[in-house]
C-alpha cells in the first residue's frame, strides 16, 4: 500500500457559497460518516485530526501574512493521509469526500518514498 495526501479545498469566502447552519450540520455529519468508513476499512494512514481555520504564509522575502488568505478564492479546509494501492484507488476513495458536495476539490498526492 502507498500513502496519499488528500487536501480538501473550497471557497470559504463567497457568501453565496456558504451552507446554512442546518446544511452545515448535515455536512459535518457526512464528514464523520466518511471518516468512520475510512477507519473501518483501514484506509487512514494517520488518525484524522481537525485543523485551525487560520494560519500563516511565509513568502519568498521572508515576510509573514495571516490567513485565511484574501488573495485566493479557494482555501484549504483540511487534509488526511490515506492508504491506497495506486492513484486510481486513491481517486475512488477521494470521490467519497463530502467536500465535493459543496463545490470543493480534493488534491491527491502520493508520498514519494
């Protein structure tokens, strides 16, 4: 098995793109269900963990800015490391991600060992 990084991104800025409180609760429930399935199928290479919504960006000139980042529309909502045989299998696993329901994307990268 190989390890793959799944990076979840979506538009967190555009007001019209944001779910209602009820939709958000249902969406979070789908995330829990998806992670429970990944755990039951022994697909998580590392335990899933929450990440802060804010952060820092270090630029080439060594200046630091706070996030989330106004200069980009789509920002990272989370990440997870999964186990899969190859890219095709990792993509199939990623297709179950609830981020896609909200117009988000999943970037998939294989660990280069």
